[in-house]
C-alpha cells in the first residue's frame, strides 16, 4: 500500500512563494512518475507538473516558468516549488502516482493566493 502525504500549503499574497512536499511510503519516488495535480472550487482536477523516472519534468502551460518540480530520492520526497503565485493558483494540491494499474493520491494541501 502506497501512502502519499502532502504538506506546505497555506495562505500567500500574490507574487509570493510556497514549497509543497510529498513524502511517499516506500522507495517509489525514484522509480515511478510522480505528479502534482490541483483542483479549484467548481473545476476539474488538472495536472500541474510531473517528474519521470529519469528526472525529466513536464509542466502545465499555466505554471511553466513559475513552478519547479524536484525530488529527493534518499528521502522519498518530491517538492513543488511555486513562485510568482497568482490568485488563479488557488486550489487544493494533490500528490499522485500510478503503480501496477492503481492510482494513489495524497489527502491534498490547500493553497490560497490572496491579498
């Protein structure tokens, strides 16, 4: 059973920064694609960023150049560094991975960008 635990959300002013963390149970971070999704009120969950086994990353167009996804294999953790935050980044952010045909999600962490 894979468990993903997110942390790091909070309230930040426009233009500010936050770093989200996702700690995974077991040694999976270095072997599987790890993603961050977000879901704003009344909207569908959307993919924000993904990091592949080889370390390559992909970002949604709306966050490219502002968000950076990285991982720490030794600590089974992935990080989402978010900068130049905008009110439209407000959402619950979820860590995700897929193993053997199953999807695993964290409980989510709220990010609110507001003055």
